[in-house]
C-alpha cells in the first residue's frame, strides 16, 4: 500500500514487521514474507544509514529496531498503523500473531 511512497514493497514490509514485533533480523523478515534475503538486507541497511532503524549484535545476528531518537518516529508509526487498517484481516492476524517463545525440550512437532 505504501510502496509508492517508500519506493519499495520491501521497505514497507520491513517497517511493518518491526512495528508489529518490536525488532527483527533480516533472515526472519525474509522468511516471514517468503522473500529473498538480499533485498531485505539492503532495505535494513538503507534505513539504518538514514537513522530510522538502529541495530545491535546478539551473538552473530544483527537485530534491528526503530531508532527512538528518530525525529519522525511517532508520525512514521502512525502512518504504518493507518496503512495496516487497509490490509486483509488474514494478513493483519498473521503479522500480529507471532510466537517467539521457545519450545519445551522433547516436545514433538
């Protein structure tokens, strides 16, 4: 929906994912959207250089989140939330219902 404004569908996807989950890494976002990894990594890097996102290393993984010092953070989040209201209910549910808890040891799949 916002791809013409942001210049890329992947830019909107990355921002929506991070807004819904608070943080994310490139492979996780690419897998969530069944997208290739390279364009997601490029968008994350571009937004980090622009100051929209910040990253931290957790082990060997770079975890990205919104930069709390970004001047237009509240406006950006409001725009993304407004755009999300126009998504299909299935897409909204899929985006919002992410489980990240670890599985119990020995539990069958």
